[in-house]
C-alpha cells in the first residue's frame, strides 16, 4: 500500500477554479498515477552529522487554513493561544488572490504572519502533473509573482505538492531530485528578486531515506532554498504513534540544513476526521520539539480543538547574545546581553558568570522584555575565558515555562592597544606652537595607571591635559 497525501488533503473540495491570473492556463497533463506503485521500504534510522539552520526562526506555531474559513477565523483568539503563522490556501485564480488579500487585511496588526499556500504539481482536478513539465513550472512561478506583486503584506510563500506523486524513480532518482531542487531554487530567486524579506517554505513528505526515490524530495538538497521546511509527519495517515513523530523529526533534522517545523495532523486520520484531544496534540508537539523541530504546523484549522494552546509548549530560548559564543578580544568592561525568543521573568535558579578556574564573578542582572543584561561588578581580567551559565529554571516566560540549561563562553582581550595614527605625524616639522596633539589607537582605550608625558628635546616636561 502506498500512502499519498499532502498538507492539502481534500484538494479538489475547496472550489478551485482555473488559473485566470495570467495567460498560462492550468495544464492537465497526467504524467503520474498513484496506483500500482510498489510497497515502500521501511524508514531508515541512518543519520548524518547535524548541521546549522536559519537563525531567528524559533517557536513557530502554524496553521494550514482553507480560504473558505475566512468568516470563522479569529486573529485575536489565535494570537492569544500562541499561533505565529497561518498558511492560507490560495487558488490559482484572481479569486484566490482576492481571498488572500482579505486574510492579510484581517490579520494586519495581529502579529501573526500570513503565508500564501500554493499548490505546485497537482491540477485543479486533483491530478498529478509531472514536476518536470516546464509549462506547469512557469505557470506556478507566474502565479507566485502575481501574489508577491498584488498582495502587499503577505509574509511568505508556502509550497505544497512540490514533488512527484510517488513515482519519481520512474524518471530516475537523480533527474527527479534535481528537477525539484532546481524548481524550488528558481522560486527562491523569484522571491528574492521581488521581496527578499518574504519567507519561503515547503510542505514535504516524511519518508526519510526513501523520500528522494518516490518524491524527488531531498531534505539536504532543498535546504539552501527554504527558510523552513515542514515535513508532514501525520501519524494517523501512516498508522503510527507519537514516538514515530519524534524519531522521524529527528531523522529529518539531522539530514537537512534549514529550520524544521514539524507538520502534525490535528485529527485521527483522513478516514476518521475526529479531532485529537488537547492532551494528545500537546504530546505530539512536545516530542517534535524535543527532537529538534523549531515549531509545528497543525493541519488544519476547522479540525483543531480550540482549547489547544501552543504558547504553553514553548520555552524561552536564547536567540542572540553579546558577546557571541566563542568571541575573543572582548573588552574587560563589556556589558553582557542575551536576547530571548520571548519576554522573560526571574525564575528560582541561578544565573552565573565564571572564569576558567570556576570562580564565580560578581554580577548585577536586569531584565527588559526579552533581553537579559549582566553587568560585572568589577572589570574582567585580560586574556581570560569566561562562561555564562543559565541554570534550568533561572528564567521563565509568561506561562511559567522554564528556560533550559544554557552556557556560552567568551575570552577577554589579550592584545595591547596600538597607536595607528597621530597628528602631528612622527618627525613632522613646522608644527604650529598651539597644535592640539592627537593619537588614534586600533581599539577603544581608557586611562591606565602610568603617565603620559610631553618633553622637549632637552628632556624638559611640558604640562599637558589629557
């Protein structure tokens, strides 16, 4: 049995119309068929070394939303619950763009990002179109161009069905994977050329080691072009459990190089669309987060219990710091700051600054919103490595979620300041007798403990002010 699905389950039921936004019509080329495909191999547990991801995208709580849900959706309630993003299904038509603009207007000022959810290689009748069909590729790009240029305020483009329909291997795995990678790369170039601030994301299949073979989707290959990737880890459709969500999330995190936002099914399965309880949803989301996902996306609004509150699941996380991790030549009078993903409040554990010998350095601490400031009581020692330590529970958010254990080290300056320029210059002649003398150093300086002198060629000290 082959399970073929998308975030866009029930695609043909959303009153789709033909593309009227440009002269390129929807092609009805059915180059692939879901039937008769061999059973897929089991998921592999092989792993790569984990790699870096886009910075700044943390604690994402997203919802896939049908365009027909406009009247019932409440931005204030969603924001209060902790949602950060919505993917609004956008039909390939003027009507679709008009509906998207209505959502953008409704969510303006809510603090929730609105993404255009765009179907790529399935047509209006729910039939697959070969991903290498260049007419379809251009049609999708033109439609995305129209979205960007006619929907001011849209925050992102979310690609769906950006794959083969289970038969990528029939065209050759390398060919199919390159086709998908190149198409997404071309969309990324388009987005960057029109509005580089837009987020580009994609819903991808969750079948790990066989994703390329069946769908032409390479997690690593797509990573350079996506701000985040949303694997649809729908346990109900795969007849799996919550543990499978965790192991699959972990595998994809370790085999990609971008932010992963796990896609979760908010209901039992497509054959049994009964909403899951808040407790079960929390369990699914927590195991995804604990295995490296930077958030989760729920499929979908309308089949999600309203009492589920994402904000309870996220812990405050350091997002940036000064000095940065591993920084060197840090001034000894440096004020240390750490910016978190959300506002923070004092907890009941310690915040410490220690030197390389393990000695605790006296500090004062202040908090303003999501920024914590540490000020050493005395100047730090030159050429010394220091470690910032946040013990678990030392800080909490508004939901009393505790910060996790965290450390960051830096090393103070060990290079003396050097003069790089002076006026008058060395050995200058005909200098005015009322000349103000300046010396520029290669870094900021402050008074030390020794003298600065000005003498004549006979050794007489000339009184000066510094």
